[in-house]
């Protein structure tokens, strides 16, 4: 019977622990006895294609990454990471994440925060930006990355943004007060005009009331008989 596997770590060919994957060799002639040649080709094609695609993708990803110190990062972040290391040393040396697969994304996240800070203008910096940056820094602190320097800068920026917001709020409040004062002054002017008009009308009313009283007295002095005598006479009596 032909061997299925050769070089398995024991010289006598018995069952044992393989020396390494490189020593594990499948005996193809044996497979040809069990499966037709077409089936072998199909099996190799389906599994081999998936494995080859995965390997190609991994290789392509590796070729796109840049080595910075002991870390492989995307090219767009390499200069930022190098600048961080030059200024603050290896900020991930005490990281609790031992795997590069887990530690590198955290490092890249910190690099992205630094790049965002470089690309944004202070006047454009809002609370939601700071909230996002703080979240990334706190996540890094949880796995013991040395990002205290970045946290301090965020604190400074947050204080500055709050100061600007307070100043803007004070400015808006001052403008609102000035607008209210102007509206109040305008109403006061209108009120003064109305009060003047009221006084004029009051004087006019008093004057006309007095004239009416005088007229009433004059009318009372005229005897009723004069009206009665004229009422029953021809208007031309005594004229002709």
C-alpha cells in the first residue's frame, strides 16, 4: 500500500507529529486511484482558486503597506506615524494588544485623529469633531497606548472651543439686547407721539365743550315766545 503522507517526523514512517507543513506532501498517485482525473482537477480548481484569491489579496494588501518602525501601516498614515514616533517614541510599546492585527488598527486610528486635526481649521472645529476624537483617544487609552499628549491637546482645544462658544453666545446676547432696546426706544417715541396727540385732543375737546356750554346759555336766553310768534305768522307780515 502506497503512503498517503511522507516525512511525518518519524524515521520509521509511524504516526507522529509532523515536522512542518513544508514536509507534508500528499501522494497524488493515490488520489488518482480513488478519484477520476477530471474530479481531481475540479477539486483542485475550486479550492485552489479561493485559496489563490485570498493569498493574492493578502499579498496585495501587504505590498500596499509601509513599514514604520516595527509596524506596517497604510502609506497615507506612514509619515504621520513616523512623526509621532519621532516626537513621542513608540506609543504602543506598552499596549495590551499583543497581536499586530489588533494593535495596528488602533495606531492607525490615532494617526487619523492627528491628520484630521492637521486638516481642519480652528474656526471649523465643532463639538462633534472633538467628541469623535475623544472616543478614539479613550479607546487607545483602554489598551494602554501612550496618547496622553494627544489627550492634553484635545483638552486645550475643547477649552478654546468652549471659550469661543461662550464669546459667540455673549455676542449674540448683546446683539439681542441692543435689538430689544432699539425696539423699546421706538415704542417709547411712538408712545410720546400718541400722548402728545391725546393732549391735543383733550385741549380741543375742552375748548369745544366750553363753546357748547356758551351756546347753550345763549339759546336759553332767547324767549320761547319769539319762536312761537314767528311760527304762526307769514314771513312777509309787515313788510308790505
